[in-house]
C-alpha cells in the first residue's frame, strides 16, 4: 500500500507538471505568436551575420501582450526613430507601399521588427529609402521568420556590394516565400554578378528579378549569362540600363539557347550593337519560351536589324519585341515576318532615315462600328466571328492574330494595338469583348 501511495503521489506530481508545461506553452503562444517559426529553423545552419540584435529584440517581444501597432511603436523606441503613420494605418493590408518615405536603416529596422509576426502583408515596397546594408540586413533577418511576404522592392537604396552579399546569401538558402525582388539602382558592379550567379543557380523560388539601372559591364553580363544557363526558376529578368555591351549581351543571349523558363527579358540601353543583335537573331530561331523582349536603344543598324528579322521568322513564341529606333529596311522585313506570325507585335518609334509625318487614322472601333452597321449586326457579333473558341475572352496574342488575318475590316497594327489597350487597359494579357454584348445594333 505504501508503494501504491507513492505511485499515486508520483502520478499526481507528473500530471501537475504536465499541466504547468501546457499552461506555460499556451501562455507563450498568447504572448508572442512568432515563436512558432524559429522552431522550424533550428535545425538549419544560418550564417553568423543573421545572429544580430534584431533577433534579440524579437525575443524580447515575448513581454508584449498588445497588438502589432504597439509592437511597432516599441520597436521605434528601441532604435530611436519616429514612427511612420502610414505604416500603422495600413499594416493590415496586403500591399505596403513605403517608397520614398526617408526611412533610413534604423527606420527600416523598426519596420522589420514589426513585420516578423505580420501575416497580412504579401507585397512590401521600400524603394528610395537609403536603407543601406544595415537596413537590408534587418529585412533579410525578418524574412527568415516571415513566410507571408512574397514580393519585395528595395530599389535605389544604396546597397552596394555589401548589400548584394547579404541578399544573395539569403537567396542561396532557397527557403523564403519570395518570388519577386526588385533591386534596381543599387550600384551593383561586376563583383556582385558572381554573387547573384551563385545564389540563383540553385534558387528556384525567385520568378521575377529586377537588376536594371546598375553598373554591370561585360564581365557581369558573362556571370549573369552563366546563371541563366543553369537557373530553372526565373521567368522575368530586367537588365536594362546597365553596361553589358557586346560581350556581356552575347553571354546573356547565348544562355537563351538552353534556358527553358525565362519569358520576359529587358536588355534595353546596354549598347550591345550589331554583334549582340546577330547572336540574338540566331537564338530566337531556337528559343521556345521567350514571349517579351525589350532591346531598345542598343545602337543597331541594318545588319543587326536583318539578323533579328531572320530570327523572328522562325520564332514561334515571341509576342512582343520592343525597339525604339529601327531602319526602314527593318520595317519592310517586318511586313514579311507579320505575314508568318500575325500574333507578333513589334513596338518601335522613329524610323532612321525617314521624315516622320503625323497621320491621324480612324480608330479600329470606329471602323468596326461602321462595318457592323452596314451589316445590321453588332460589335459583339463581329468579335464573335473571329473568336474560334466562342468564349468572349481571348489571349491578347490570339486576338491580335485574329484581327490581322480577318478581311472584313482592314486594320493596321497601330489600330489593333490601340484597340487592345482599350480592351485590356490593365495589361492582363486577356481581351474581354463581352462588354459589347448588351449594345443594340444601332450603336
């Protein structure tokens, strides 16, 4: 009996201890919800640079039982900055736009502390805030805990090589929910291109990357080209306004022979000339994924234009090619390309060697309306005749092709382009002509 009494006492003590532990765990969940995320991360090795006072401050959040607004205000006191009222008012929205708010590195750090436990913001914009290395380090620390933010804009923040190292170290881990990151205008030079190459060779989560308005030259272009050969995630890449020139651009273009994911590429203002255009033309004959290409302002003449035209004739996927200055010969060649690929749209401005004249053309809708009135029909019925699927919604490329090949209302590419802008003002990639369904025949 004595043993049974002892056993009962032991059992009672264990039950009390278990209840105390459960109570303790429950209290901790109430006090600081963010404690659930670090448990997942414990088994992963993290760079020493992430063990900073941001994590210490996050641990201190256990003492707060108030909401996110109070947490942010406390963070501002800790780092010594004035709170941003816009952030407080909108911290429950999905899109947080703090561009041009003069946050500085400390203000960014306070924002980062508050965002550790935020579960509503999925798009964070911090462009032009002078956040420097200290600020971007705080953001990367925050993203180790926050798995809700998917889009990040830290363009024009004077990050330099140090900031690039912090970001690429984070991307190398390939654990974040980020799929879009904008890093334009951060004074990244060729030494950082290797960092991005190493990070993105294995990172498959990033789908959109903006590295425009930086200082990548030919060596940087070579590194980024090598990255594109092995990367299996990027769908949109903006390298506009760098200094890739011919060798760097050639490396990037050659990568398109084997890259199977990139759909949108901006190489504008890189001065790659005819040599780059020649390689690009050859690549376009092979590439089967690129749908949008911007090569504006790259010093192309007739030779470069001819190379591009030859590539366009065999390419089946490109839908938009943007080029600011073209030659008259290139425009003539395009007519032949358009007959083969009516779904393609080439955006260009001035034609070199010609005198521009302003010609006012009737809108496509006006011409279509005139035609349907003569046929005692409606605009909706007209669009339905060119829609082989009959769904009232058409991909832009198919809509452009259908209007180009139909013979009832002759339209040029400019008129078709303007009509698409009206029917797809937000550039969703789909034209919905059901808006004309209720219109009577007299209109």
